[in-house]
């Protein structure tokens, strides 16, 4: 950690914070404090430089134009690259996930360069949007239970050879490629299409981010009854016939 203090950075809340994605930073902060950790939360607007000393960086979703603006500013800033080189953990949702890749299609219909922190490329789908509740099995190597979330995107994200699928969908579209994959990750960078907010529905993902940032294998237990009730409700709803 940075100077014995866990630094959580919420990237561009003025541009990238749709479908309650700000809840992700609230959950990580809350679960860290429940373990007695000294936490500093930094909400960094798009007119401010990204700090390089953060431990966990969270990026939300956004509409097409804010996504383009965010990608442009993150490329110019370049500090997120440095943070990842310093060992920081990044977790991004939807538009944020696309920005982490090599390129995506912007609001002008043009190919927009991403940050290249994930080996993925996003094109625009020609059919119906991917919308609705999702259930997926997270990569077993991560040791996490079933993923529950809500997707709403037109993008089709293709994984390159160095990106691992974050999960494989049982219900829903995920990356939209038809291969059953959802999201992508490497050692320290994670992307997903799941809103919800996804970390409220899946608190053990938040704990995974904390363990990676702290470089520990386990965390003290905490009261998960509220999270379990939400998870059970949303999983049951997703399993209902359409």
C-alpha cells in the first residue's frame, strides 16, 4: 500500500458514472474500513491529473461522448499507465472497460484508441443492444462465486491472446461475441460489462481487489448478510422465465 494507507481512486466521476457505478467505490471503501484499514478515497475529475500513487483505481460506465472525452484525457494524462506499472489494481465497467482496451468505436463512428491496458478491441454491434440481467461463472482461477450483474451495451468486445475471460455467461450476452465470454482481465487489470453496481452484487470481487492491493491471501471476515440478500434476489430474478 501507499505509505500504509490504502488509496482508492475513483476515475472521472463527472464523465463515467452511469447505472450506479459509483456504488463500486463505496463498496470497496466500506469493505476496507470494515477490516480496520486506513483508507483515503480520491475522486478525480476529468480536469484533474490522475495520481500515480493509488492502490485501486475504479472506472465506471458512460455515454458515448463522455467515453470519448475520458479516453482522450486519460491518453494525454498517461498517469494511469504509470500507476499500473507501479503495481496498482484497476477495475473498470462498460465504457471504462472498453477504454482499457486497444480501441473502441466512439460517438462519431470512428475508431478511438484506448489505453492498451487490456488486450481487447471493441467494435459496434449491428443487432439489438445487450440489455438485461446476467449470470456468469467467473474464471475458476480467481476463486469467486457466480457473477451477477446488469448489462446495457451495444459494443462487441473481442479478446486478444493475452486477455483472459473474466467469466463465462450462463444467462445474458457478456462481451457480445457469441463465444460466451464476459469481461477480461490480466494480473492487475479487470474489465466487465456488469453494472448493478457490480461490486454490491458481488462483494467478494471487491475483496479480491483488496487482497491484490494488500498482497495478502485472505481478509478478516465481515458481515455479508445484506450483500447475500441482494445477490439472492438478483440471481432469482435473472433465472425467471422471460
